[in-house]
C-alpha cells in the first residue's frame, strides 16, 4: 500500500483555490483526485479516511514497471490539471 498526503500549496494563487475547494468539505481535494484518476485513466484508488487529504494506492502483489509507470503518469497528469484550477481549462473539477 502507498499513501500520498496532500497539503495546501505554497503559492498564494494555488492556496486560494485549495481553500475554496476545502471549504466545501474537508478532505474533498483528495476525493477529486481519486475521481479524476478513475474517470480519465481508469485507475482505481481510494481516499484513506473521511476528511483527510490522503490518496491510497493498493497495487497487486505482482506489478510490473509498465503498470507503475502508467500510474505515475496518470497521477502527474491529474495533479497538473489541479494546478490549473480554478482558472485553467475550466474542466477540473468536472461536474461542479
């Protein structure tokens, strides 16, 4: 198992977006990451607990480099999209 904990960004612009998202519900940022990983990349992950910003990865016992690379690229893509929120493409988070 691997857990990645997210914390408020250091830049003022990103920190403002973080605060706006977290005002909706504490821990919602991690849930948005999980939703985008599934929707965009069909990568099944999980939020570790209610109200925390930790995304949990549970890879199979036997996993190859190709699968690990795919997961890392997917995570990088989703986090890059999150950096463009709120003014970026307007597509992240979807459904809001």
